[in-house]
């Protein structure tokens, strides 16, 4: 069975304290992308966790047909927009 390929959108506190550690502890998950509008946050996550690719535009993540799931770890006002875009992307 192949691993579930995940993208973390938003690399702030909630991502680092909850979402990312949970994925890293799950043998069936693989983080493919760290996405943040602040490039350094995404790049720092790649360095810190030793996996994934840093990107700034979440639509790049949604265009990747290999992505199975996303964690939306952005400010609340962006949750519905990004989630709707993710659902439309499949």
C-alpha cells in the first residue's frame, strides 16, 4: 500500500505543534509539500523535518494529482476559501 501524500498549507504554530508531528508519526503518511505565504516558514519546515518541498502558492499544491489530503493550517478567514479550492481540485 502506498503512503497518503499530504500537503500542509500554513506552516505556523498549529501546523508545527499538531498537524506536522501527527503526520510524521503516521507510517502511512508522507508530507510532500509545506506551503506558506511567508517563504521562509515553508523553507524552515523542509529543513526542520527533512521532507517535502517548500512552496508559497497553495494552488500549486492543489494542481498536483499525487496529493491525497491537505491540512489547512492558515488563519481562520482563509479556511473556507482554501478548502473549497481543494475540494474543487479533487
